[in-house]
C-alpha cells in the first residue's frame, strides 16, 4: 500500500490512464487479456493498486448485475496482474463468464490496465495477484458482492 499523498497522485494518474488502457489492452499471455472498448460514462471505475506485497482498493463492496471497470495500477517493482476469484483461493482461480476470464493482462511496474467485469452471483471474492514473486498464496484483498 502506498502513502496517502502518493495514492492521490496515483488515483489521478489512474483515471487518466483508464481510457488509454481500455483502448489498447494488449493480448499478452493468450485469452486472459483481450482488447476491450472504453467503459461507458456511467460504468463505475475501480482503481486497484497491485503491489509487491499488497492489493488495495478503496471500494470492497459490489453489486450483482453491475458492470465495473477495474483499473489495476502496478505500484510495485515486479510484474503484476489483477485476478478476480473466490475468496480464499491460494492459486489463480479467476472467475469465468461465457469464455471471458476475470484476469487482467500482466502489468509492468508503473503501468495500468483495464478489466471490465459484471458479477452474476453474490458472495465472498477477492482481488488478487498470484505472481511468482508472491509465493504460493499471492497477495489479495477480500471483497463482497451483494444483491
């Protein structure tokens, strides 16, 4: 997690990068990342900091049926990704929906990405990265999805 003043700077930077990232998400590593359109004006944008030792988002409660634009920002030195998966997963188990995978493209340090996702069921989930440098369990942030 980064300091409050730095977080404010990252959030401003993240909001600027969201549209650019949405227009040019690379298909790095296969089907996990595909080109997507920029989110509509009323799609909530969720800035997610993914670092070497933590995942942080100011928002941790979401609603079934709403599409969210998750904007992961790599605030660490190593390469990271964002995965949305069942809470407690110790290895990467991204949610799937009709061939879509809740996993961002890998992000180099100081870069941002985009992952559009709609939750279809309430429950306990987590935002996570299971990169090689995190050990077996990775780093994660519990989130809740409600009706």
